C-alpha cells in the first residue's frame, strides 16, 4: 500500500560532539545525516551547538570556534541535503553579520540556507557567551512541510510555541542540549520530555527534540531526544545514553486539523485572546 503524500519521515540524530573538534564534528554530523537519509528520513534534526560542543569557558573561546551562517559546516549540510533530497535543521555557534556571538539554528535544503533562528531564551551561563536573539521564531515553508524552529530552553516558554502553531507550523523542531542537573535522572523522567509532549498536545503539532549525550568538561547530558505526535504521544525516544537515530513517520495532515478527537473543541479556535492580556 503506498504511503500517503502527507507522511513525513523525521529523524533526530542524537550525537556526542567533541568540544572544539570542528573537523571531527563535521564528519560526525555528515555520517549521521547519511544514516538518517538511508533510513528514509526527509527531515533530519541535529543537536544544539553540534558544530563545536557546548561548555565554553569564555566568549573569546566561543568566538574562536564560531562561524557565519554561510560556509563551514553549513556547506556540508547543504551538500548532504542536496544529495539526499532532505531538509536539515541543526544548531551551531554563529558569529553574525555585526560580530555578535549567537546560539543559532539553521534550516537548510539542497538549495541553501532557508532560515536562521537565534536562540531567544539563553540558559544559565550561556548569557556569558552569547547574545540572545531578538527576532521571533520562524515557521519555514520547506519542500517537506511547514517547520517551526526553536532551540532548547525556548520550548519552556508557551508563548513561543503557541506563536509557531498560530503561524501554521506542522512540526516544531528543537535542537537541544539537556544538561543532567539531577544525579541519576533517567532521560524519560526529564521534565523536558513532559514539556515536549505538552507542547505537542496543546498546539496539535508534531514536536521533534534532538538532544546530545555524553560528558563534556565535567557536564553530563541527558539524551532526551523525542518525536511526539499532536496528541502528545511518544512516537520515538527518549534513548538516554548513547548515539541514536530516532525515526518516526508523521502524518502532517493531522497537525493541520486542530480539532480535538472525540470532542467539538478546537485547540486554536477556542482561544479567547481578549481575556489573556499582554
């Protein structure tokens, strides 16, 4: 039986970047993208700051490893997207056009960079390294669907994800680095998994969170990559420790219908903005 044209196979490539090893990380990402494409993925999501690693000791150190939103690792992503007819979303350390350091996500296909989004909500010591983005999160019309973009901690702000849903996102993709803040906590118990499920449910969209794993400069990472359906159900993940490529077939048509199954309610149509205030 043929697969409906509204189905999109999504991959989250949970990786372990090596801090500062930009050449090695480019090869790590290239290999993961090729594996995901070989598995039939058309949308491939990579972790936050996967070009450099995360635990910077200073802005100067970050600047020595950052890149513009053209060339460098993004050229690899464009080349692989062109080779496999995919769309790739991933995080990188950016030095922008005015020289500011940004924690950025890029959306690329075989034609080039479709959009960049600079993380608006910086977590903890990220403020010592990066400048927060001032532009709203984009919804990008791509050959595989309407993709809403946020980065890690952004997902914890319901105003951000509701805006993406109102702007027509069918899937919200979230390059992420989730630090392990509680000793021994399992990936499935991390609050971020519950938030991803809640975002999907209340907005009736798919959510794909791509985390990293391993240890870096004394910081451990949870590995909470997940793909969630519009009802809030887990389609794949979280894998916890170890490299993983999560795959899920997402029927984007279900994200265009905001009606709640079995009820006459509409997740967006029932809103009453006049009551909510600023």
